[in-house]
């Protein structure tokens, strides 16, 4: 399979400012699942929020899509990134599905429940590795076709750089010359700083709502495709145009408790009003579901008779006026 290195125009402009800097590659604890067969796209189309048929369209088909799988109540079950591995419409559709590794068995069961007689095969890909690549010099794209399967801009937001899929044990310095392997915790800190949720801690299954989780901002939903599981509540919320809570990046300016901030901790205003809930984080950075009405107010988390102060911000990559 040939390497396909696709760099969006906006990502090129962003990386131009990083000229001369080494790309940082982060090994991700995410799983890859292969969905292959003549009906692969049609099968996934009824289960995911985005328009999966784009991956098998003629012409300039996108190399990757972001999406959520919802339950019948319209709440998130799995956050996924889909990758197109087939080169043209003449080939059998071959789609890789990236998911949180802790739900790999669960998502396989979910897919097989709806497979019925579809002409698709579903199987894990333990021989492949997944990397996040935070931009360095864009001239250093993969040259080693037998090691790199795909390098593509992260479909969620430009600030998240690239996704790289390679064979297990591939030499990254040959794929991206001058690249350096980074600590995955630095990748998560970067995510939290940008307000990008990923995995079951940030998006608790059966709890998180897609539009409150900024799915539309991250190019993860189509409002013009046909029916899919969980569509009704999502479409109604979108057409009402009122989203009172959103996932936002938060920072803790002061010292943290030795045990850290518990996931799901309640966030209050200084006046004691409920403002939202803390989802997850690393060090002084995190992500929280907050009422937009309290975005610019002093906030705190009550813990063991004390109060831990935090601040919420609006990511720069969001559309203008999105937090109103």
C-alpha cells in the first residue's frame, strides 16, 4: 500500500510557523478496528453521526473523518476516527476505526449487533500502531512506503496536528526524518489545553451529549445525512439552536491536592451556584462541562473542606461567537 501524506492548506500555514522544529510523535493507547467489505460505509452510516459515505465517494474523498456512535437516547457511546485505506472506488472499501482501547470489545459487540447480513468483516488490527504527530517541518513527510500506511491531518481540529498509522515496530525516524518520540502525557496536556475530548474519561459513555461535547466544532457530525441511531435528540437540539453547556478547557492556577481532582467533581461559582462538572485532566490542565452563563465567573471545586480555584477559557480554534 502506498503512503498517502495529506496536508490541509490551513495545516500547512500553521506548520510554516514551526519551520525547522522537529515533529513530536506520541504513541497513543487507542485501538484500531478494521471494517472491510462492499457495504462497509453503508453499514457505518447508520451507526455514526458523520456522513461515512464520503469515504467511498468518487473524486476527492477525505482520508479521515471524526464521529460519535450514540445510544438511542442520543448520548455518546464511543468517539471514533475513521480512516480510508482503499485508494479508489474500484477497490473494496477498507476503513480503519480508531477508538479508546478500553472499549474495543464493547464496540466490536456493538457493531456486530447491527451487522446482521451486511457484507462486511470486522476485526482488530494488532499489527498496526497509531501515533499523534504534533507538527514540525512539513517537508519531512513519510518516504518509507513499507512502514507508513497513512499520515493525515487530524480531522477534529488543525491544532491537533496529524495522525500516523504505521506497522508495529516501524522506525519513525525513517518515516518522519528528524522526528522525536514524546511522552504521551504531553500529548494529553496539549489536548486539554485546546479543549479536545478523547476517550471514555472525557466523554463518559451514556452520559456525554454530542453537541455539548463540541462535536459540530470538530467536524464530527452531518446534519444533512439520513437517519442514524440517536439522531432525533441531536437534530432537535441543533435546530433549536440553544446549547447551554459545553466542554471547555480549564486551568488550576494554584496548588492541587495530592490526590488530584476527582473525575466528575462538581464545579461551583464563588456564590455557590452549580456551574458544571470536571471531567478529566493532567496536572494544572483539564476539561470540564460548564454552563456558558458562568464561563467568565470565578469558579471553584469544593474538596475536603477546601476550595480549589479554576479558570475556564474558550479555545482560539472555535468559531467566532461560539461561546455565546
